């Protein structure tokens, strides 16, 4: 018998989860001194914000 894939149903939307992740990254970055670690956290937050916007655009286009 092959490996079984663990599946579970998400209770929050992708948009909510990405927004929460972005906010968490910003909070963590605010606690870091200026430098590489802080910049990486802010970059991850920015990427999550872009993913939220892309998801909105795709859903909007799909509904038309």
C-alpha cells in the first residue's frame, strides 16, 4: 500500500491566512534591529500581500 496523503479542510480563506501571515511577519520585523533578518521578514510580508492581491484578481476574473 502506498503512502497516504494527509488531507484537511481549511477553515479560513486563503486571503485571511495570507493577511494574517503578512501581519505576523511585520510584527516580527518590528522587533528586530535593522539588518538582514528584518529585511527578509519584511520581504516575506510584502510577498504575502502580493499573493493576496493576486488571489483577489483571479477570483474577480473568474466570477465575471
